[in-house]
C-alpha cells in the first residue's frame, strides 16, 4: 500500500486483490455469488442465516423476546454463515440476500416464501408479523421507527468507520481515527441525552429500537467493542450505561447474543429452545 501522505488516485481505480488482510476473502468490488451452495432448511417456518455480530444478534434478540412472550410461531432455525470463509457469497445465500451480508431471513410460512434482508427490515417484518415490540401507530410508532432507522444509518460510522480505522486498518492513521471518533462520541451523546429522561429509547416501552441500538451502542458501552472503552471514555455516558445494563440483563437478550456464536458459551446453530440448556454462562 502507498504511503497515505503521498498517494495520488489514478484516473481509473483498479482492484488490487488483498492476500494478507483479515478481509481478503470478503472485500470485492463486485456483487453476486462466487460458488454454488444450497442453504440448509430446518423444521420451523422461520429460517435465519446469520452470525453473532451486532447486526446478527439484534434479530436473534428479537426472536428470543417474541418466544419469551409465548409467541410459539416465532420458533426458528438459525444457521451459521461464516463471513470470514465467504459463506455469504454462496448461491443460496445470495438468493436470499443479493447484498451478501448477514443477517438474512426466509419465512416459509408464506406462499411463496418471503425473503428479508437488512437487519432493520427483518426486525420490522417480525415485529409487524407478530404484533409485538412495535407501537401500533401514531407518534409512538414514528418515534420507534426514527430510532430504528437512526441505528441503521449511524452504525456504519461505528463499525465501518471508527472500528475499521481504530482496530483493523494496517496502520493507525490519525486523520480517520479523529474523524470517526468525533462522530462516535457525538452519537453516544445523542443517546445519552435522550436516555436522561426516558427509561427506554422511545419512553416507557421497550421495543425493537432498543434491541437494534443496544446491539451496537449498548454493547460498545458495556463491553467496549474494538477494545475502545477507555479511548472513547464510554463510562462517562451514564444514562446510556444505565439503559444498556437493563437491556443486557434481559434473559431473552442473553439468549439472543449466544446464537450463531462459535464459542463455549454460544450456539453455532440454534434449532430449539432446549439448545441453550447446559451452555456455559457468558
Ligand atoms: N446494513 C446491513 C449490514 C450487514 C453487515 O454489514 N453484515 C456484516 C457482518 S456484521 C457482513 O455480513 N459482512 C460480510 C461482508 O461484508 O462480506 C444490516 O444491517 O443487515
């Protein structure tokens, strides 16, 4: 790679395929499938293809919350998509999500099968389908959708911007780290000020906006995504920490965070509520 201070973009950009970066199997300038691969289908109508990243867990948190309410039709099979190995470019996955990113959902209870991609769209689809965790109308619904879409628009600055340059880029460059740190601290302050007078993001009721925002900003505040807790001084956002702790401690949230996680405390695949039995806590 050229020195950042001397790089002059050529007239036409050409792809120089990376071989050593952790993203070498992921980064491509074209879309579409790279190989044939049929996706597995389990016994439930809802089939989720995902991974326990923040974008993945927001959906499994919602599914576990729906089941905790006694909505048995929300039972689901969750299959692991290993994005480091390029599973998102398999033909079956691309049929469900032409954008090749987790999470993706297939609902086989409809005819024809409904495909849904983009985590925010999946949350909205499930909340509307089961009539839960979303206000039914008026200003309450508008507030919920506003925070849900806020998360969808804001998190790329956190993951693709701050996280990339602070934790993953081959060198620490001051310019992008400053630029994205400024934006992330502003976003944390937006949340902190909103939560100063509200128990949950939209008021007294916990809903899909809390789940979506927790998955990125709650986890950042509590566990320090990218090992940035001290750098970002996340403990100073006291209202955010109070709210994140309350969401974090919900049993359904704890279960949702374990799904499609390849660790001793996680489930690589999830097919039944009993799959959680006997897992290590964590
Ligand atoms: N806006 C999308 C973003 C999804 C996304 O970025 N997923 C990442 C993992 S967190 C992914 O699948 N990356 C694989 C790739 O970029 O090839 C959503 O919210 O669903």
